[in-house]
C-alpha cells in the first residue's frame, strides 16, 4: 500500500511512502515504513490517506 504522510525532516511536508499495514480500524490505519537511511518508523494515520497498490 501507499500512504500519504506528513513527516518532519527539516520542515513538515507531505510525502508518499511504501508502507506495511500493521493494524486498522474503521477510520485509522497503523503503518510501518523505513526512512531512506534505514530507520523503521510507524504511525496511525487517517484511513482515507491509504491507497492499496
């Protein structure tokens, strides 16, 4: 799936990342992804921001 997230790098900007869905509810999705330098991140996001591949 692809998720649209707001990440704070040097500033906050929306980015699309390839992520794995860990859990979900009717309105939110818990996603896990790796940053370009290999750090694993996860966040709950609005379900409407997720698009299946």
